[in-house]
C-alpha cells in the first residue's frame, strides 16, 4: 500500500481544539511537514507540541511558504514543497502536513495537496476547527442566525464592496492592510470585533474598530456584524 499525504487542520491555536482524528493521524505519520524554513519555529509546531509532546520524536520536514503575492515565487515554493513530500511518500513514509484552522479555507497547503495528487500519490484532508468559528465562540456570540448570510473573505484584497453585503462578514489575513481595513470599518461605522492570536498564550481581544491596532499580527480575524 502506497504511503499517503494528510493535510491536517490543527485548529486556530488552542491545543485543546485539536481533533481526535488530527491527533491520531499525526501520531501515526512518519514525517510531519510544517510550513516554514525552520519546523520548530512555526506556530503549527508550538500548538501541536503542547498537545503531543512526542512530536519531537518524528522526522520534521520544513516546507517554506513565503508571505508574498508574487506568483512565480509562490509556484516555486509550492513545487519544491510538493517535491520534498513526494520523495518521502516514494520511500513509503506517511506524511502529515500541519496547517492552522481548516485546510480548505485559504490554506497554502491546498496548492501542495493538488501537486502531490497530480504526481500520482494519495492525499487526504483532515478537517480542523476554523478560526472564525473559534473566534465567535471565544467572544460568546453567534456568527449567523435565521436567514443571515455569512461572507468569509481575505482582507488583504479589495473589501469595500464586500463590506456592504448583508449579513455577517469575516475578514481574515488583513496583514499589512490592517490600517486600510480599520479606516474602512470606521467610515462605515461598522460593528466590528477582532481577536489576535485566538487561543494562543498572547491572545488579544479588540471589541470596536477604534481599538484595532494598525500593526496587528498576521493571525488576526475580524467579525463584522450588521448594525442594528
């Protein structure tokens, strides 16, 4: 039986939100792939290590995923990562690729997943708790009720029109655009809350658009509700 790649969603940050299935697959895998140049210097490693101390006994594989929109650089990193994973699979070693939240939601893992499958190997996605569900739970609030729609979008792109949509808006990965996002929220007088590093030791909560810092970290998520 050929070895398989598993894209494992490890949740948003709290190690207790790691699913039983995710933990089982990690324990059963020979190689643990982590997104970054140094496996032990990644958020994914820190989260899983707190739930599974035996992680260091595994072979750790660094898969560098640069924070860029340069299509050539991204294609190169995805191809190199897929090639390194395929080499592990070819030798019969099962690989678990750890990714925050859920692998199907704005995850760079998906690009590697497709390339590994196109190379003739098996790959399976293990769902994880999404960051926006965890943030809503942490804030003790619902995301949507009755017939309300839910819109999930990457805030690093144009969001002006999206913010005018009805229902609840989830803004992910604002990154360097946080200043612009904050200004647009204030102009619309939007009801917005944000959590930075949800479920992690350095978690911070901001309950209004005014409170949101312009230099907020990468793992920041904003929930925008329609004004009542």
